């Protein structure tokens, strides 16, 4: 059975004191029988502290927002997958649209990053999605297929079990616009079908596919009720403990 996952991507927000306070508030508000896998996705500098706060808390883990494509060496400011793993993170988020756009990350670079993550026993949340122009021109299906094919479809079926896919309609990120539940379900079903074509139905049915794009308590339940939407990669709403906890309990 695939997992329901809600990951809170803090992006470049929260100093150390604010980060600790937010996690403490979330953990305090979680029900004792939480069944959703919850991920805090802080900046690198907070990973170790947040992971330590989540130790022995059922279904609560940390993820890194990125990792270097390099194993080690003279790459000032880069953070390797090995460093991230040493902070007890469980996942690394790769291919977020802001990384693709702001830092010109290609599918080929992301393929190398995926391999670095796997070499260090980190599961991967792999992001894919289209721009408004691509959607309006009808190119979004081919674009998403290309992102998956060039970056993660080289993996074995066994390795693919440690992949979570996150669909982000780029036109909905940080804009307040959310893809309709029907639009989101259409793409999630398309992604699951691509996985089935590459790896078979068993792998496809057991791969969690998350929605990311202005997901908030007011719209999350309708999105999560769709057959192929298994959770969310949450941005702004993850910075509010009450909102974030509310989203995690919608399954």
C-alpha cells in the first residue's frame, strides 16, 4: 500500500528559534494516533536540530530541500547527500520548480543528484510540473514525461520504491491559484500510468504521488480525495502549525 505523505517545504524561511518553535507547535497538536507520514523540509542549517526533535515520533521525519550533484570536493557552499544523511534526514527534495528556474537545473543534473541521494540511502521526492505556457499550448504531458524519463526512469524497480513523485503546476506555486481537483487528478493519473508503463502496475500502485501548488486547508481535502493524489508538498501553509496539522489529518 502506498503511503499518504504531507511534506512542509519551508523554502528560505524561519531562523533557528522560529523553526524550533514551529516544529514544537506541530508536534504538540498532532494526534497520538497520527497515520500520515509527515515531513519537515527546512533549510540545511536546521536539518540536524529538527531531525533530533522528531526522533522516536511515529511517522514524522525530515527532508532536505536539495543536495549537491557532487560527492565532495572544492564546491564552496554546496551540501552533499552524505552530509544530509549524516543529519538523519530521510528524504531529499529534488527538481523543485524554483531550483529548475532560479538555478537552471536540467534533467541531466537532477539524474546525477538522484544517484547521489540513493548512494547515501536517502529517499527522493522528485518534483515535476509545467508552466502556464506549456499547459495552454498542450505541451504539459510531453514535458512531464520528459522530466520523469530523463531523471528517474533509469532506476531499477527496486530503487524506484524509494521515489515519491510531486506534481507541481508551476503556474500555481506561490500565486494563490490552485489547479482544480480534476486538473490535478488528470496529471496524477497520467504520471501513475507512465510509471506503470515503465515498471508495471505493482510499482505504479505503490508509488506515492503528491500535489504541490497553493495547497491549503480550504482546498486540501478535495484534492486529497482524488484517487491518485496521495498527499501534498506544502509551501506557505506549512509555516503555520495549525494549518499544517489540519492538512496532515485529512486522510
